[in-house]
């Protein structure tokens, strides 16, 4: 990779210098309490932040959280993240209540060597996500003023052409952080010549979100296992009735064409867990994939499917998994996701989990994270990488 990384910056010496770090601290929050439900993305950026602190830099961290509409919105404040980051770093994190305003300026000015500041949510500012180059550029100018160097460690956001990702690196000496470096190393191994058999497991709710990656992966993989909400559009394309399951009617023909072209590489569920309602306590049964009752909806893959997927995975030398197999947040419909995750950890393949949801599933199901070779912090970003797209955040680091 022709990208400079954190070690290059550290070798130049950062003591007493202000270093602006773009992190992806977009963590899930509990809707009721506002508490952080999974801090994986905060922990993922600690190696970079820790190294900068150790080297005596004045570390200015910025991130987005959720999708506020270009203006302050308290439910998307990064304040709770500052608290958690401080606990994990075991050092105070000075929180600025705005992103580039008075509070940010005073907070950054007051930083001593080896101290850390976190700016308020980047997306409280219109310029961050603007499609207008001038508006984005003006915001990037303000952000860039907080650093003498820029580190991108926000892998989950490298597919966004946003000011903090794409325009700030054009204004400052820039390097990839430890997380971005590791993510790109791992994903480039999958995108290059993965050891075979290469088995990909895809889940999640919508085929339309995954269509591009399916198209790109089909020629590369030996097996593509499909579960999650999107399997029902494929089952429909095979001519099965899917009851009231999630269905993208306008994608049925596309799925049929993919199946026809896949030369048997695509494996679909042979049984599903079908329920009366989308509810944790809904009545449910395992039924054959071609026998979903008309009043029921599939909320998980069934045990026979898990067994079939496990057999395919046990042969693999390389595995990529993105997207849950069912509604894993509800214990009654978590067995498919758990079963597939366990099967992946049992192979001796090189295993990569891609995506916010799948990574959160691994942790919330209490699975051992060390059973996977790599858990990517990027959902959209890892898929777009595997599609072979140019990612604005990576391209900006290459220049
Ligand atoms: C994510 O959660 O996928 C990343 O943080 C990017 O967020 P976004 O999809 O809102 O741009
Ligand atoms: Mg996303």
C-alpha cells in the first residue's frame, strides 16, 4: 500500500504537536437510556490514540455519530462516548460542546502534551456531508486548523466523501492509523487471491443493499451462503411462497438471474423459523423453506440450514461473513446467527467478519471474538472495498 501510516508520523516525532484524528465512534446507543450498547468501535481506535498519547502529541479526535441533519441534536451528542473513551484510555478526555466553534477552539488550545480532546459530532455541521465542494471545503478548513497532521483511523467511514474523511487530508500531512491499516491489509487479502475454498456468508435484511457485492463476489467465491431477511426474495425467485416474510418484490427477477448465473455456488436456506408476528414472544415453528404458511413470516434460518452451512464452512480456507442470519436480537430467532458464527470460529480458515451489525451480533451473543481472525469495524465500507470501489477516504490518503 502506497499510504503512509502512523509509524511514519511517529518517526518524525509528534511530541507537542497537534494531531487531528478522524475516528469512527459511531456506536449503537440504547434508545431508552442513551447508554452505549457496544463499545467495539471505541476500543478499535485505542491502539492509535494510545500511541499518540504515549508519544506526547496533543490529540484532537473527531467523529460522527448517527445521522443528524447538519445541526446540533442532543440525542446524537458524542458526550457519552467521551466518557467511555476516557475510561478505556484511563485518562481524561476533554470534550468540546461544538465541533469547530468557541468550545472546540478553547478545548484544543488548552491541551497539554499527551492529552486528548474529543470534538462534538461532525454531522452537527452542514459542511461535513455537503455535496457542494466549496461548502465541504470551508468546513474542512476549520477542522484542519486544529491539527498539524491528520490521522485517519475511521475505517467505517472511508466510503463517505465527507469533509473530515476526504477534504481534510488534502489540507494536512496525512497518514492511516493502525485500525485503517489493519482493515485494508485484511480486506486486500480477500480482494486479491484468497486461499480456496473461499466461502462468503451474507445476511441482513435487504438484497438491494447487497446486490453490488453479490455481483462482485460471485465470480470470486466458491460458495455464497445466503440467510437473513434477504433470503426470502431468493426463495421467492425459486418459486416458493414466503408468507408475510420480508420480500423485495421488485428484486425477485434479479435474484432469479443471479441464481441462474451462480452455477450452484449460491446456497439458500432449506428450512426457516416462521413466526406469527415480529415479536420476541411470537408463536413459531421450524418449517421447510418451501412450506412457509401464508400467515407467517420467517425470522431465522432453521437447524438443517445451519447444518448445511456448517458443512460448507468446514471445507473453507477463507471466510467472509456479513449480516445476521435472523433477528438475533430476539433470543428465539438467534440460533441461526449463533450457529453460523460458531461454525466460522471452528474452521481453520482465515476468517473475517464485516460490518457493524455482524460484529455487534458476535459480541451480544457472547461469542469469543478471538475465534475470528479479523472483525471489521466497517459495514458499508468493507462491502464497498470488496466490490472494488474507490473509497474516498483511502484515495485521499494515497495522494
Ligand atoms: C457506519 O455505521 O456504517 C459508519 O459509521 C458510517 O455511518 P453512515 O452509514 O451513517 O455514513
Ligand atoms: Mg452504515
